[in-house]
C-alpha cells in the first residue's frame, strides 16, 4: 500500500517544520528517528522564504526526496508526501 499524505500548514507554521513532521508521520516514526535531516536534502530557510504566505496568486512547486519519501511543495504551501519505499516494496510482492 502506497502511503501519501497531504498537509497544509497554517500561515503561522514554518513550512520546513511541517515537512519534517509530515515525513515522519508518513514513515510512522518520531521526527528525531528519521534517517535524513531536511537540511541534507534542501535548504530549509530558502524553502520557507520561497513559500512564505503572500496575498494574491502564486504558482510553482518544488519536489525533492527525503528519508525515502517524495516531497512536493505546491503553491499555497500544500505539502504532499509519498512514501516511495513502501510503493517499491509493493511492486515486487
């Protein structure tokens, strides 16, 4: 079973923190138990600035991998986390 979760942080939440918690929840582990840190994959400060809440329309997305997950950040600060390790295991069972 492929696990995919969708998150939309509030304007007060840092996007980078939301991503760490989203990946950990998708993997079913504590955030401190992840085998990669966000800064190993992408610059968290740049990500927070790029997707800072703004008025009006914005477009774009960023895709990267973290801890065996594909993380997509879309305009509107929507975070989609897909556990690629579980989908690969399923394909071979």
